């Protein structure tokens, strides 16, 4: 890997090129930063994921590969993009320790388990998803699994799911594998945003039967009329997540849509961002809707 990739440099290389005094002055003036010992990055690039990831690889050594949420984000799973720490994995025999903002994992992996993203070595996506499902917060793991599946053509999703399951079966560390299998079963690749993945997890945890994601309602001619985020078609009960950007200024339109759906016999419960952390209202309304349809949750 080029030592200046994405604005990250070995300190000794910069000193050799510009001199110790110039580097010390640039660090003092804030033009450069030293996130970890021996590594320097340009200040104006220090917040970029790819810069911090490249710096972490330089800090740990040439046998390190990016892993965990960092690798997931580089594979395109935006749900992991806000994770602050950089995660790398090294072989068991490598001596490398975690430090502030840099998490070092020790594990075995083969050359075939490593690919590249924007010039950086990362573990392959099926291995990363298995790792997240076992060890990362459940919401993050499920959202990344959904995004990984969504990025694939529908014809390839079951193959990817099988590959992740195979990783779980053959995982050395058995901790979290049972949880991971449950989360993998919840992933569909149909969620249109991480909050929709979290909402599916929320209702599953509350004991409700699993809803159908992106359920389509069509007219007699077969034309698509509505698409519901999560639905129980046999009960005609649905959950709609109102993301801020998608629904800002649309209160009247959403209310009219709900009235039209009610005319078709549907109960629509709207969920907002704050409900994901305090779901009592949503779950209570959902239970009442189930009871009104003669079904206990």
C-alpha cells in the first residue's frame, strides 16, 4: 500500500522528506495531525474514513487488514459509516495492541478472505457481516446485513446469506453465533433505510410475528397503488416509518394516504425517529390493532 494513500503518512517518511523541524511546526500549527504514534495525516483530511483507515493500517503494520464496522462502511454499508473507531484484524501471531480510536482484533484469515476497497485491504463482505452479527450492536449488525443484501441482485441474495451462514458455522469464536443466526433470519435486503431495519427488529423483539417488508397494494388492474414499509397483510395492519427527509412537509399528504388506506380496511401506524428509542406508543398501538383484528400479539 502506498504510504501516502488517502493523506496518511509514516512520520519517518515525512521527516526524511521535509526535515524534523518542518514537521514539528506543521503539527504545532495544526496543519498535520498524529492520530497514532508514527503516523501523520493532513488536518484537512483527518475526518475522512479512508484517511483514518489508511493511517490505522500504517500504525499497525503491513499484515493488518480493515475489519468490523470500518470494513462494512468501505464495502458500502452506510449504516456503519458513523462508527468512530477504526477496526483492523491481524493474524494471531502478530503483536499489536488496541489504542484510543483504533481497535485491533486477532484472528485467522486466508488470502482469499481479503479484498481491496479504494486501495485498502479489507476483509470480504460475507466474513464482515458474520463478524458484525456476532459481535456488534444488533441494530448496526442487522442494518448492515440488510444493506449488504440490498446491494445484490435478488437472484444472488440467498447465495450471500448461505455464505454468511457458512462463516458462522465455521467461526472459531462461538460467542454470539446463536444471536447472529437470529439476526441473519431477520435480514431481507428490502429495508430502504437503517431505521426500517431497526423497526423490524423492534417488533420482533416485542414478540409480534414478522411483518412483510415493502408490501405492495395493487388495484384491480394490477397497478401499484401503495407500498407499505412493514405490513401484516392478513390483518391489514401496517407500520410506516416517517424519516425526516422523506416526510418533511408531507403531513397532509401522509394523512390523506392513511385515510385512503383506512378506506381499504387498513390500520396504518406511523413511526418517527424518536419512537425507535422510546417505542411504548408504537407497540401499544400495534397491540391494539392486533386485538381489534382478533389476534393477540
